[in-house]
C-alpha cells in the first residue's frame, strides 16, 4: 500500500493539536498555515484566495437555575448554538417559559427566557433525500428513516425567528429523543446566518429538570458571551500539478474547517495524495483545492455555480481553471474526500454505542461510468461498507455538489455519522481509524490513476438531479406514491405524539 496509516495518523494528531478549526478562528488559521507549509516543503507552489466575513465566536457560557433561597444551581449545557447571539457580560436572570405550542406560546415570552423541546426528526424516509446507485458489499443498506442531530437542526430552524418576534431574552433548546451522549458538543446548526438571539442546547436529562422549573415559574441565569468581528480574515487555497494536457484538469477538493478529527480530515487526505502524485508524470493537470467556509456557508457561497457549498466561491472566481474555452482549463472529473476513517457509532435501543463496523460510506457518483469506476476500486479493499448515490431532490451533500451541478462528473465521499459535528476533548479520535483512512485514501489514489487512463468522452458529464422517491437505500419498500405518503403521515403522527409526551 502506497498510503501510510502512520503518516496519516501523525498528520491528524498535528491537526488536532490546533484545536477545533471553526471558520476563521486562530486554530483554523494555524491549520491552514500548517497545510500550506507542508505543500511548499514538497516543492509545490500554493495560491491563496483571501476572504473576509462576519465572525462570531463564543467566549463563555453557562446556565444556572435559581433555588427558592436565591442561590444558583448549575445546569449542564450540551453546546452553544453557533452564531445565535450574546448576552451582556452578567447574563440574564429571568423567568423560564416553557414553549409547548410555538405558534402561541412565543407570544408569552417578552423579557423572559424561552424553553423549547426540539424532537429528533426521525420520520423522513431515507429515499426522500437519498437515491441509491450501487453498494458494496451488495447487501449494504441504510436505516429506514433519515434521522439524527444534523437533519433535526436543519429542519427545525424557526425558533430563533419566533423568539425574536416574541421579544424573548434568550432561548434554551432541549434535544429530545436522542441520548445525552449523542448530543454532547454538537456544533449545530452551522447553516444559519447570525440569529440575533442567544441560544444554548441542553440534553434531555437537563431539559426535564428545566421543564419542571418552568412549571413552577422559576428563574434561570443565562450567560452566553461572544466576540464579533466584522472583517475577519480567512482563506481558501490551491496547488497545481501540471500535466501534459494543458487544456484538461481534474480537481481534487475538500474543506479545511471543522470541529473534530473526522469533520474535517479531508485536507490530510489531499496532502497524502499530493505526496504520491507530485513526482508522477501526469497526463492531465491536477488541481488540489482546500476551501474555507464550510462551517459558515451563509457567508461563503455563490449560487452562480449552481449550489451553495464553500467551493462555489472559488469556482466563481476561477472559471478559467475549470470551465474551459479560450485556451483555458476544462475540468473533466472531480474527486472529493471528506470524513475519512470513521467507525460507526449509532443510536440503538436508546443508547449511543459503537457497532464495530466502519461508518457507512455515502459516496455521490456523477454518472454510471464514475459509479462503476468507484465500485471496482473499493472491491480491492480489506475494509469496506459503501453505498453510492445519485444527486436527488436538489440534495448532494458535501463539497462536490457545485461540480456536480455544473456538469462535472465526480466521486465524492461524505459519510454522515451522528457525531459528525461534535466538539470534545478527544477530538473524536475514539471514532477514528487511521487504517481505514489509509484504505480510503488509497482508493482515491487508484481513482486518480484510472481517470488518467480514461478518455474524456468516456468520463462524460454528471447526470444531474433526479426527483421524487429514490431507489431503495433501506431494502425492499413499496414506492407507490400512496404508500410513501401513508408512511410519511404515520411517522409524522408518531413524532407529534412523542413531542406531546
């Protein structure tokens, strides 16, 4: 094997030493400097795109419940809601108001602190967001319904707006329906603009205590301070390995910001691929792209390239490096490795536990040829559990989406574990396997080699999105419209009943 698990581990540990690399933070800037230095030490030039944005970074937070004698009892906070808002340095000490019916109860929170339960979104059939192409081994399936912290926060986004309309001082969000260990440290949601109202997340255990306190009209002290910078600096950057063909290129991309060692270790994979490719005679030019802003997408997107990932800004600025025409480079294929080396930890019977298996590799393949190319590559692996997907219902997760929407055929690895957006003291290393990552990077190296041997006409173009209900990702199911709508209705009613308990 050309890719060394020990070298990958060393680079990942170096990355962890900077701390969580949230967009534009000092840790993120230090990691970018580390990557650029490593590339330059290979003798490869680095090109940077300076970017400026409105940065919000929490500096302190706490939650305390007032006792009858006026003393304050600490309440555990699971995480801060990113880019929510901030309190004065002394915080707020106000009455707690439980929000049972958001349409009505937010009218009662003026000058007070709202408390709302956010139920786990577990009613969406997996075939709504996902559309299966292939799998290896062939019996690999997804859960019947798509659920978890990420989809929950992406769907339930109205509380900040309702809280502001009701003039609440702050909002406490309770994770409901997910184990406490599963929600600890979740940096979610990361896809919203600045909310303008401070919000904290608590787990269900702490939430039950607060619901009782709200019934007794007790007060809580809510503290969330933050630093705001209107013109914060960050950067995307890229390196070019010239090929014999000066008109065609392959773009290998990922993002550099993330809260733990899995989200995102894609840059470490790109370093390994650069080391392997830098001295090889390449037929096509290869561009290795490292973008910033994935964890601040509202400010780092340009929809003129058809999607809203952080690669969109780079693509709009550098059309001469991928669009073709006028003797400029035309991108004929795209490879995007993200979230590598992840072992599965999932919710089973109400517990958040390891399964001993690798996390299911969700892989978007741009067309049937790219799909077959990927499946043949993973058949050589020792450890593999993969499902390939078609872009579906305007969804194509990860930083390969913009290439897909612009017709460029790609292969994009984006496993989606429950803990993908967690911050913790271990950097999620307990869920990371350098050996698995080495196999995955080796797969991408093999893909580079195979694409080099493939004529442009054979690579083709991306298929574009399909719509409706996708090919079954969860096993045999009835996909008639009536059956799917009935299933959605039943699942939604179960969720409502669960929330009312």
